[in-house]
């Protein structure tokens, strides 16, 4: 049994004393203890070494006492396991030197045996569960198939993902084959993560908002729906689509336990679009953590009042930024912990 089960209870829609809180990308560069490890080991070494990945996962918990931990890893371990080279370049981000651009490229992509290729992730989960000692739940995650395709085709981060969209719109048959290969790999991978000890799963559709509402259904949502269908009887699933408020109505009927919302959608509108019954997660503007601790506390309290304390998980609307002062991150977490309805 997990001692602090606020997060799991909120996912079930149960009444809670206060909403649970965690932060997307909470294990990261704003923490000096993270930077210490980052100086010594490159990115994928950190991901692939269970002792390092588990240590990084629990760092923010030790410092701030969030109500859930999220495994230190990356969404790009999936294309890597599919035999697509992924590099993490310092001060640049992900770089894939051989992007997927043709039918032949797609034919060459393998659907791997995830029990072998991603064994290091399950080992990291087991090591993390030992460190967490049943105090709080552990979240496992994957990128949405569309978001993974964005990196595979674009070859790097982008503001528009124009090359990824061009591939989908000029070669939809190959694009759908690629999306299905990613989906099949992701489902098998997430099932193993749950087996290894993850208590919930979040699917990050970071670039879903690049698509029009119609294209979103065709190129992104239908594959996330497959993932939810395959996982929902084994674990709670959170679907987070950045910039995807337009799809919240469909998402609410998917069988997901919760939906992530970014800061461009008001709590009221998110409740309205989702029918008021599903647990929502979000949606503090990450740059609002630049405000003073006093202002953060005031805004977080107001955000909880707006969403309501039940069926709600406090989070940012996207990942925490690297230059957020430590005391501001603390103010965010503490504001939730001291919340009184
Ligand atoms: O605390 C956590 O959230 C767990 C760890 C985590 C990382 N990446 C570690 C990481 C998670 C959940 C991710 C998910 C991820 N990775 C997403 C989806 C979430 C989102 O932010 O939209 C995406 C799009 C990626 C791809 C990715 N990985 C990018 C674009 C970058 C470079 C930009 C950046 O933030 O630095 C990464 C690298 C990465 N993944 C870092 C970390 C802590 C920073 C680089 C490093 O540590 O060397």
C-alpha cells in the first residue's frame, strides 16, 4: 500500500482533503543536485543507469515532497529502441541524424522486443520504487505517437514541425504505418513499465497543438486512444496534449483517468469542455513561477478554487523551466499543501 495516495485517489475521482501536486519535468535542470549529476554523466547514460535515473527521480521529492514522482527518462528512448539514432546535444536538444522521410525509411523501422531493448528502464523503475519506499506513487510515461513522429521526421525540435506535417500530408500511408509502429512499441513498453511498478502512466502529446482539430483526430488522437484502450484496465492513464484544448470533449470520453490541460485554457472552460466529471491536471503557466513566492501562492490558491479541489491534480501547464528559483518552485508546492477549502 502506498502511504500518500492522494494522487491515486484524485485519479479515481474520490473526494480528497486537498488536491495532489507534482510538476512536469520536476526532475531537471532547475535543481542544483541534478546539475551535479549532469556534469558527470551524459544524458543517455543518466537514463540507462538505474542508480542514476532513480536518484534523479527522487531528488525533487526529497527537496519538496511532491505527491507523485515521475521517472527520470525521456520520450525519445522509444525511437532509439526502434533503431533510430537519437543524440542529445548539449545546448541544442534532441538530434536525429537519419530522419524518417520516405516509405523505405518507414519499412526499415523495427518494432523491437521492448523487454530486451528497454530493460534498463524497468530496472530504473525497480530501483526507484525501492527508494520511494511506498511513500508516494511513481508515474511512468511515454510520448504520444504523433509527438514521437515529429522528432523522427523533423530530426530535431521545431517551432512548427513543418517537415513532420509535410510527411503526413504528402505520404499519409507511410505516416500512418510509422504511427502504428510507434503505437505498438509504446503499448508494449508501457505495459512493461506498469509490470515493473509504475502506478500510473502519462502520455505526453507535446506537439499535438501543431495540428488542426481535424488532423489531430487523424494523426494523433486515434493512436493515443489505442494506448488508453490497451492500458486502462491495468493502470490509470493521464493524457496531456499541449495546445489541444479543442480535443478535450473527445478526450473526456476516452477512458483516460485524467486529462492534462495547458495554461491557455481556463479551468472553467476545461471543466465545461470535459463535461465536469473527469479529473483534470494542470495548468499553471510555467513562466508564472518567475513571480514572487507570495504571488505564486495567491495564484495557485485561486487556480485550485477555479478547478475545485476534487477531481483535480495541481501541476504546471508544461514543464518547469531551468532558471526557476528554488524558493519559487517550493512556493508552488507549499501553496497546494497548505490549501484549505
Ligand atoms: O521530471 C520529469 O518530468 C521526468 C523526466 C523527463 C525528461 N523528459 C527528462 C529530460 C520527461 C517526462 C521528459 C519528457 C519529454 N522529453 C518530452 C515531453 C514533455 C514536454 O516537455 O513536452 C519531450 C518533448 C521530450 C524531448 C526532449 N528531451 C527535449 C525537447 C529535450 C531538450 C530540451 C530540454 O528540456 O532540455 C530533452 C532533454 C531532457 N529530457 C532533459 C531532461 C531533464 C534536459 C537535458 C539534460 O538533462 O541533459
